[in-house]
C-alpha cells in the first residue's frame, strides 16, 4: 500500500512540475484576458504590428505567436510543420534579455530538440546568446527559431526562405525590407512589437500611414490600461512622474512629433467604420478642395436624424484636369445613387480660391465645374482655428460616441487625420491637408439633422391636392 501511495505522489509531483513548466497553456487562459493580444493573434493579415507602451504586453504576444507557429499549434491560423522563423532584436544583449528570455519562458523543455549557441552553454541557454532553437513540431517535423540582431547589418539577413519574422522593437528600414524578401516565396508573416521611441520613422509612414493601402497591413495600439495584469498603483505612479510627451510613447505607444497632432481625438478604431447603405434622406452635399498638380480632394457627406455626420465616399487624385475630376465625381454619384436636380446636376462646396482666374484662363475652376454639372458654392467659412475647433467638437465623444464617422472606403482622409501635425508656429504644417481643409469647410456649414420621411395617408394627400388647386385658382403658388 505504501508503495502505491509513493508512486501516486511521484506521479502527482511530476504532473505539478509539468504544469509549472507549461506556461503557454496559461497564456490568456484565466478569468483575466488581454483583449488586444487576442486581437493580434486572431488577425489573418500577413504584416501585423503592435505599437505598445512599456509593460503593455506587446512583447508577450510576439513571443507566443512565434512559439505557436514553431510548434504548429496556432489556434487561429493554418499550421505547418518544419517552420523556419527569425526573431530580430536590436542587439545581441537585448535579444538575450528580452525576446530570447520570453521565447524560452513559453517553450517547454521537452519541446526543444536542440539549441545552437552563439555564445554561452546550451545547458544554460538563458545566460548566453542563442543562434537557433530546434523545436519539435506537433506534425512530426522540426521547426527552427533563429535569432538575429540588427547590429549584424543587412547582409547577414540575406539568403534564407522564412515562414515568419518577428521584430522585437523597430528595426532599420533596410533590414525590414530584406526580411520582407525572406518571407516572399512562402507567403510568410511579418509581425512587429515596438514602442515608437524614434519618432516619425519609416514604420510611421509605411505601416501606420499605409499610403499605398496595402491590404495585408494591420496594426493595433496597446497601452497600460489594456494590460489587465499590470497593477493599477504602478500605472498611477508612472503616470504621475512622466512628462506628457513621454507618456504619449511610454504609456500609449503613440508616434510622437515634437509639435503634436492637430486632432489627437481621432481614433481609427472609433471614427472609422465599415460602409453601409445610407438612407437617401441623409444625403447632404459634396465638399471639394481643388487641385490640379496637387491632389483634388472631394468627399460625400451625409447627416443622420441625430445630426451625426458620415463621410461616405472619396475622390482624391492629382494631375487631372477639371473635365477628368468632374467625370470621376459624376461616376461616384452614379455608383452610390447620389441626389441630383432635374437636370442631373449635383451640388458641392468648394474653396473660394477656385473663383480666381489666371491670366491664361478664360474661366475659373468654379465656372468650369459649374459648366460640367457640378454646382459649386464657394461661399465657405475658411477661418482656420474656428474650423479646427468645429472638427474637434465632432470628433469628441459624448457618452462614448462621436458625431463624425468615416467610411473605410475613404483611405486618404483617414491618412491625413493621422498625419496632420502642428507646425513650429501656431498653424498646422501645410502638407497633405487637402481632405482636412474641405472637411472644415463642410462642418462649418453646421449641418442639420436629416428629416425622416413619413408616409402620408390618402386623406392627407387628397387634402394637399385640394389646397394646391385652390391656390392656383386664386393665383397663388
């Protein structure tokens, strides 16, 4: 009997030991869950980035993603065997202290087939610098997690064909581009977890701004409050001691420019929505910021019954003449069923600068648009600071809901919101602001809520016919 009890105790001790080592099974498995970590893992895009503050949980999700892929046990993606991926850190020391430590934390020892060290001993890998970890894949193969540091230089990143690359913090652009080539033939994944401490770098312009609208690019901001495992007293202490500009990056993971965003209220997760069929009575007008060599920006604006504004369509293009812009505007109106008058014309606001004529032009831009069935109104309020304040009012959330929404089908307006900064004086930088200008022109008209259409009874319609007939008989309208 004693022998049986000893065996049971030994089995229980072994199970407890394995549970203690299996940290991966406890990741986001309890009552508390890090929702933004899960959003990152569930996303099917192939170029994913987490811009996170320090201690927000960004590195954790990068390490788990790499281990899941190597093991072939990713719960949200198609798994493969014999996976080959890289973990890229800024330096070998940072690799050892951060990314490598996290990978080892989530890899059970019995999952590791072998370890190749750059320096140190493989029986104590955490204290040295790892070159590669050979991981047992559940499909029977062996996966490889290789470690690279940016200090090696771009040439050391050539040649390999990879299933994934994880950037722990922001790499130099040439290394990022080289790694994109490494995952090309396997249709592999790039994912990065970083705190944007370097300012407006290529990651800001190529990933966050995404000017080419790459459909495979995805990003998420992650801050202290998103991490349910971070003690609130620690958050309060850091918040009280860090300056406001440092908090932008250290807490919120936001890109920071010395003079700040004009519209920090803009939140892509709140103000940008999926398109939906808009009731005809919501249609209000088009607003245009003209440009020939520079982009012409035109957006279609709707207002619902509560006064909320929706930007539902976009024409944004440079290098075209007025005829081409007019054709494009009419084409969008046709596609979305935009309201027209009895002659097929549409109305629009336009910058008053469009009324000016050059010495070589017989007609102004306004007149040219008017002649092509776009009835432009140049009497717009161009006061910059009042307009900015008006936009801020629409962006501000009352009861957690703003009054301005932008369809995802308007990428250039979204991009301008994210890159509209104050200049060195007290005005915004005069660059990439065409959509921002015509948005101000529109909101300064103080759009009114749409009037709902009410179905009238036969008796009401008959009464209205009799009144109109009586007015005509008396010579009225």
